[in-house]
């Protein structure tokens, strides 16, 4: 069984560990946990992981967020991976900081990375793991908030959620999306 795990974010040091790059951070944590190493390849940083008889192609697109679909399509086609075995990890303003939400399909909810994937693949029918970043920002400052770093007091919870998200990737592959959804969707992640 082959899986494509996609972390959404923007490449470049100025974006590292910002709220908008949480997809990169989750995929990095998954790859690191399984002793993988990223290489620079076509349209993405890529790592391959073998775990419990499963094969994961993990990508962090280098296309910038609003062109993420190009990288996703390239790696889906190159590796011949089905959409059902794809998991996109993305930041979500509409979810509170203590939430993760997994769905088998769904809209882009105004997220430029998901919008690009939907446009290129011509479907919204692919699994997404949404990482709640909250919406604690003054009116008109959404962009600053999303592209900003975590507050010191948020960091322990974010670290906990990254670990939980890595676990969800494993459950998704080992036991299926329904089991993974039951495990996380109605839970609050707590320290």
C-alpha cells in the first residue's frame, strides 16, 4: 500500500514554523519519527518512509502555497497513488487551537493551498487533516496572524498536536480513515 502525505506551507526561512506552515512541521515530524530524510526533488522536498508494510511518499511543496496543486498532481501521477490514499495536512483558522479534524473530502474553506489542489485535481474528494490555529487576531490582520509565529504560551500545545497529527497519519494508513476520524474529530487536544 502506497500513501502520499502532503504538508502545506511556504518554503523559505522566513516562513519556517509559522502557523501557515504547520503542514510542513507535521510532515517533518512524521519523517523524523520514522528516520526518513528529505531530498530536494521535483516541485517539493520529498522523503520516503516504509512502516508496517506501508510505503509513504511525504512531500512539502516548494511551489509556494497558491501553486501546491502542481506538486500534489505531479507526485500522485509519478507514484501512481490513489486519492483515497492521499492525506493533505493544512492549517485551519476556523478551528480552535486545541482541535484537529480529519475528513475524507470537503471544501477549500478559502485556503489557497487547498484551492490550488482542487483546481488542479478537479475534485475536492481527497482526505484532509486540518490543524486548528484559532483566529485570535484583530480585524484586518488575518495575514499577519497566519504568517506569524506561535505565541510562547501556545508552543507546548502545538508540539502536543504535532505528535497527535503524526499518530493520526499512522492510524489513517494502518486502520483506515474512519478509525482515524473517530480517534480525533471530537477530541480536544490537551497538555
